[in-house]
């Protein structure tokens, strides 16, 4: 996902509309959009596909084998975190409990 995020950000910065970026990325790494969808949904990939993706994304061999943090925030997530922080700071104790309760309700 880090490679797709990097790809999408570069494309959007270059003025490419976001629609269709998933298919474009799949084409870049020479797999079908259907297979890309499965990979995004945690389908494991083998060594051969990993080396293919690394080569096509200009990464060194073994780059995909390195464990990376899953804490890659996108712009929307960063905005949400900032807004939640603002809300937390202005609420009293009762409001903070209600905010936490509401967030937990959405996790279930």
C-alpha cells in the first residue's frame, strides 16, 4: 500500500485525476486490476511477484520483504486526527467520555 500511496500522490501532484489510479497502478506493476484488489485485501504475494513489483517500482530487491509500520496516514486521516484533537481539548470530562464512547461505538 505504501507503493500505491506514493504512486497516487505523485500522479495527483502531476494533475492526474484520482479516478482510475488503481487500474493505472495495476498496469504499472503488470497485474490485473482484479489481482491488485485482492492484494489490497491482504492476499499474500509470492517471491516472483514481489520481485516484479520491486523492479517496476524501482525498489531494491527485497524491499517488500522488510516489515514496515502500518501507520501511513493519508490526508483525510490526518485531518480527522487534528479535528479530534481540537474537540478533545475543548471538551470537559463528561464531553470527553461521550466522545470516547461514540468512537468506540463505531469500532464494534
